[in-house]
C-alpha cells in the first residue's frame, strides 16, 4: 500500500485490487492511505495536505477521521514534513541500530563493552 504505484509487482497490484473489491471501506481506506503517502513522500506541500485533511475529516471511515484528528494535533510538524527537503532518517536509523545492539547485550556487560561493540559495528 505504501510503495510507489510504479514499483508494485503484478501480484501486488492483484492483491490490492482484491482488497478494494472486498469492502467499500477498505477501498476508501486504501485511497486515503495512498494519497497521504504520496503527499508525504513527494513533499507536495501544505495545500494538498490541507485538502487531504478536509476530505479525511469528512470520511465515513472512523479510523481515517481519527487519524486526521491526530494529524491536526501535530499539524505544524506534519506540514513541515510535507514541504521541507530535510529528513532525520539517517539519525533515526543510527539510533535504531544502537538500540538493537544495546538490547542484545542487556545484562551482559557495562558501558565500556557496549561502546566498543557499537564502534566495531560502525
């Protein structure tokens, strides 16, 4: 659902078509998900985000309305994410890797060994 349409395999396209045919709410949810993902991924700006929010708040699917409500609560950050070219993805990836190392060593060693292992992995 979150991949770019041109990167979907034939099996993925078939599965999404079957999901859309399963129930009207599923089709609506897929459409909103694809629109939101494209808006964020392509950084289409605040105008498209605002239109998505208006449409989502008027949706018949409760979960979509709830998600739109949560986006409204942090709208400034989401708007910046849809417009600015900068990303903290690299930082988040490094933090995730360090946390995985830390969790794998839980109860085994003190900070000095954790530091050595983290530097070794890097």
